[in-house]
């Protein structure tokens, strides 16, 4: 059982503590799969389970089937940390429902919210966020996928790649160039249903920690103008608003992975016999555990500070969320690596818990803004304030 003392910190209220404990108990009862042979089917099943249990209601506002009046960053972080500690794919399934529908929550018309958000909350519809392109990842303003207005419709052409839930999603929030202005100011967001003619899955992508991932192709894909999210040319702003809400939750997922690794490392150190002692008797092991525990707490403080500032103080937390995301993901990689080292050869056996964590953490240092990009964001915000 992971250390739960962090729930006593003043960042949380009793509702968050109850949420963490209830979800932890639910995970212990329902999440027992360490190997996901059919990743697509498992993800679909997890979305349905999370929806039926009510956890996905935290991804949308109460006005459209959600649990709370507005998106609560601390609740999202508590949920993701807990799920990640139990099962990385369950965390992924939850996170993508929030990220994939977040742009609708923030910028959708009343009709779009009514059409999509209740089905996201129930787990009936699977959401996806389509921003990256083959030549536009960290540099979002370099995107080439375009949409041209044609009467009461828009016609989309181009590609998106690295799209999580690609191939299983029921709809995609897609960001495309509409040309109102150069660079980031000429991007617009749309909701595109998966069965829209002209949208196809060009490629399924396999990665080290399997989850549904694909390259999308748009070939004269025609959608009604009513599917637009916000105003034309405001898509970059919508994307950044969405990422600002959910970036701290990426840090929370990394924190969940790190806590699980620390738990596994502690158990291994106390039980593994070596030279007539346990591994925990050696000072070098104790020093490693001290570093690991400190890294976990530091990451938690940064993560929940960012969430608290957004929820309670109503502050824009671009810098704080970037700090949390950068530190939590980088330190989790180190914590997991040290835990795996304590297992020796057993740590790299396919399917072992620490081996799975080692694969799962790596992508978190890249998606929703790589570590190097987070450093630039932090520096940019510092310079702006100065």
C-alpha cells in the first residue's frame, strides 16, 4: 500500500480524500490485468467500466452529466495518480476521455456539448485529441492539415499522427489550418465523427507501452460548420487551454507510476537476500530509497500546487503545470530505474511490474509537451513576469 499521507496536505478537501480512497478500493477490486493481449479491446472495456462506475463523470461538467460543476484539476490528478499506480492502461483510458473532450467542454457550442459530453461521461463514446502531425509535434504552429470553408461546410485534407485512441475513437477533436492569419493564429478546431466519409486510419502505430495509436488521413472530409469549436482562427488558443487543464494530470500519472515503483522497490529491498543480509541492510540501498522517496514527494508537491492554484486561486498555471509535468516525469523515470535495478535480472523480465513501469513512463516525458518544451515554457513565463 502506497504512502497516503499526502492526502492530508492542505491542497485537498475531504471530497478529494474520499475520491482517492474510493477509487483505490475500486481499482483493487476491478483492475487485475497486467498483460493486455488485445490492447484495443482492453481499452474499450476499460472506458466502459470507468463510465459505468462513475469515474468518467469527472471528465465533464455537471451540466452535461459530470460529477462537478466545472473541471477540477485536483480531482483529475487524484484520479490519474491512483489509476496509474494500479494500471497504466486504465489511466490512459481515463485521461483520453478528458483530454479528447476537453476542447468541447471549453469551447463547444451548447449543441456540441449536449451531443458529445454525456456520452463521454457514461463511457458510451470514446474521445480523441488530434493535434500532432508528421512535421508538427512540439511546433504546433507548423501544422499543414487544412480546412477550407465551402458553403455551410468545411472540407478537411491532410494527416494527423501519434493520435491516442486512433482507430477506436468515436470522435476526434481535430485542429487544422484555416488560414485566417499566419502561424498559430490561423488554426481552427472541429469535432469530427469517426465514421465521417473521407476520414480513414492510414496506419496503426505500435509503441513500447502498447495503447491505441494511429495516423489519421483526411481526404476531402466534409463536415458541417456547426462542428467548429469556438471561432475560426482560435484553435491554437483552444488547444493550449485544453493542455493547460490536463498537463498537471500528466504529472499525476507519472507520480502514480513512481509511487508504485517505490512500493515495489521497498518490498524487494526488504525481502531480497544478499551476502547474508537483506538488500535493505546496505547503505547504498538506503541512499537510493531516500532519493526515491524525496523525488516522489517533490513531484507531488509541484503537481498538487499547480492543481490547487488553478482550482482554488483561479490562476492561470502555465508555468506551474509545466514545472510539475517536467519534474514529475523526469524524476519518475529515475525512481523506476532505481527500483528496477533492485530487482536485478528479474526486473527486466517481460511482464514484471517494474519492467512494465519502465516502458510506461518513457512516453510521458514526450507527450503533451516534451521535457525540453516544458523548460522553454517555464523560461518564457519567467521572462514575461520579469
